[in-house]
C-alpha cells in the first residue's frame, strides 16, 4: 500500500501524519522544538530537521510500516520566518520566526518609505515586525556580515523542502506572507527588495514559486535517504501552516476558520484578493489557487496557558474555572492579551493589561477574563475581515490544539453569536493533514481542491449561543474595545523610530 505523509513544522513542534490514498489516517506522531518567545524569537533550522526525523520515525512505527512505503510527502511550516542561507547551503544564523518583534523599527521605516497604500496594492499587506521583508531589513542593518554572505532567503517550509529535494522552491501561499511577493501577478517584487539592497541580484537569491499541484521534486538527497525515503518519493510544493489548515478542513467561501495555537489566526476564502488599506489583513494567496485573507495575532492559547500557570492549574481545570465564573458580576476584570506585544493591531511594544482588578476578584473571574481577552481579539479580526468584504455567513470553525477546550468552544459561541464547529479529527493535526492533501495531489495527479473535498472531515456543532449570551457579548465587546484603545507609555518610542 502506497502512503502519503504530511508534515506540520510549527513553532512548538513537528507533527507527521500518514494517510493512505483514500484519506484514512493511519498514524500521527510529534516531536518538540526548542521553546522560544518574543521579543527575540529564533530557532536553529537543524532543530526542525531533527524533530521531523524523530516524528516521521515514530509515525511509521505506530503505523507498522517503513518510510519506503511513502509515495509522496509535503511540508507545511510556520509562516514568515527568515532562513538565511550562505555559500554551500550553510545556514548563516538562527532563523528569525514570525513572532520575533525585534524588527519593528525596520518595519515602520519600510512602511514610511512607500506608504501603506502602495504596500497593499503591490503585496496585499503592510509590513509589521512579523513579516519577512522586515527581518531582511533587520539583517542588513544589524548583521551586515551575514547579510553580505546571503545567497538564498528562504521561509521555514522552503528550507525543509530543500533538505529533501536539494532545490529552492516555495508556493504562492507562503510567498504571500513575505512582503515582497505579488500574489495577483504571481511574481516577486524586486523593486521592494531594492529598498533593502539595491545592488543585489535578488531574483537569483529567491526560491522558485510553485503552483498548488506542482511537485517540488523527488526526495533524492542524502538527508532524505537518511530518513528512509525512496529516491523516487515525490515531494509536494508545501506551504505555510495556516494555508495547509484550510486545505485540511476544506474551507470554502463563507467559512471562517479560527486557529487557536501559539498565535491566533482568523482566515476566510475569497476568489479575489482582498485589500485592506489600513494594513490589518494579509491578502494572501491560498494553497489551492484562490485567496485566503488572513488576520494573525501573536497572543492566543499561550495567554490562557500563562494564566493557567499563574493559577497553578492544568488546562482542564482552567476551562472549568472559566465556565464556573459568574458572568453577570459587576466590574469583572477585562484583559488586553498583548502579553508579548501584538501583531494585529500592529503594537509590537505593547504588553498585557488587566483592568478592573479588585480585591473581590475570584479565581473563576480571572480564568474567564483570560479566555475572553483572546476570543474578543480574534473576533475583532473576524469583524475586520467582514468589513473588507470577506464572506463569513457560513461556518465558524475552530482548529488548533486549543480547539479541544470546552471553555474556548462555549465562550466563542457566546461572544460570536453563532454556532461553533470543530472537525471530527484532532485539531492539532489539521495543518499536517493539509500537507498530506498536497502530497496526495502530486501523487495521483488530482487537484489539491479535489483531494481536499474527498478527504474533508465532518465539522459538527460543539457549542451554540444560549439565552442571555447576546447581552453578555455586547457588554464585553464594549469594555474590550475601550481597553485596547489605551496607549501604553513605551509605544511612543516606535512612532519616533519611524520618523527617522
């Protein structure tokens, strides 16, 4: 039996799933990455490779098979990170990740050079510290020796794919998050890269952009052989983890996908590129040939993880505390969840604010406000997508590891005012599943959309709004809106940097 493998190399870990060609999952396994957190958030790409090797071996053991049974493999990975490659393919320095905020000043200067309108028109986004172009500018300014030795600027999934095939390729979905790719024209924006270095031959230092069903090549390298893969194993184009999640869930126009992981992601599907002049929305291409307008927050499940640690409880008890809280109590705390700065809104120097804390506050109320802060921030993102024309009239689907939480499910339904659905597969496996869809497409010659449809998991309703939820949601939304408008003292330094 020929198998396909899907890989999700996320911030926290690498997950591998094995499927047969019909879409039945036979096994899954994970291996951890080294923990990192803003403002300096970096990882050694070799650590990703080690975790992939471990997870693939575990998955094959669970399935009772060998890597030689794998006919195709594809890799999804965290968006936006910069892997700087030097001569002979050497990694020049640890990869700067999506949640590294040290390039905030460079992002501000890039925006001031061209203006928000130009950035949105050319690339579909406005640079923040999270976007790759800002990290390239940081490298040029802060580490000129490494920048001088740069031969390839890759994204995390590009680098992992290159370890299998030896070639430098990417896909439209992941390229869309760099800040130097035009997803409508399907072309790199060399004039924008000239802002970083006007003398460099950038086209020679960028990966080739593949379509949704284009194979990246075959697993023909020595490193691929060390994994146990056959040299004729096909390698899919790969993509960013959130683009893969949309494939794994078969997200359609009208659906709104909310991913609850380290970061929070709200995404829809559109047949045309969505442009937001304020720069809140990333007008990305999808991994299937359409567009995937997306909003990303830095702070999601790690916020409730932090409050669980402070309260000295595990995840299940944290959820129970929140659901046991008295929602109607007056002057309950409200949380602005920007614990490590924020990306949407673009406030990299902000920090979390806990307002209306009094001596009468209970453990239950504290747990509840942590969940509310995350959810209300993500719902602001959903409202922004609707504002710029994204259809959100169909399903609200939760994914990611925290989608298993009863509190997240119940409170999302209450605060969103609509039923919440969760796929009947482990939410932490969705991105790897999407990568497996890509692998199946290149193996069989089908389109990624056709495979996604035939593999689509059922998404059942797990929570619905209840009596009293509408008034509760309105009160929380008003108070949250007022709280996030508070400007923090150290944020003025960033606005000053953008004027220099």
